[in-house]
C-alpha cells in the first residue's frame, strides 16, 4: 500500500493559510527548517521561492548565520549533557545488568 499523504497535505495547507505570519516570515521559517534538516534540494527550493518573493541574499545569509549559530548551540548543549550523563552513568554502581547471572544468560 502506497503512503497516503492526504492528512499531511491538509495540515500543511492549513498551516500556510494562517494570518498570524506574513508570507515573508513563512519563507524564512521554512528555509530555517529545511537548512536544519539538511536537505539541499529543499533548501535550494526555499531560497528560490524566497528570492522570488523579494527577499534578498543579504537577509538570507543573515538567516543562515542565525540558523548555524542556533544549531551549533544545540549541538554543544547536547554533547555537554551527554558527557554529563556518561560521567554519572560511569560513577553509578553496576546493578542487575552487570551481575554474573545476567551475563551468563540466566
């Protein structure tokens, strides 16, 4: 059975129809999301649509800088927390998982 994207398309249509964001804001948010997801094809498409809507490269490049900084911050925070968790985990005493019975498959 093929994937039915009807619900997704309905949700996206409704989201894009919101009067709470301007078209310019929608373009910038969409571009930020595609850059974060790492899809070069989608990002190119979003850049082309933004340019066609009159958004200049100066603003688009400023957006790239902001998205890069935010994502770098998320990566750094995630790594710091993972190191903290690994240190706590290493310091914890080994429980039932490390017992000889579990290791021997009993």
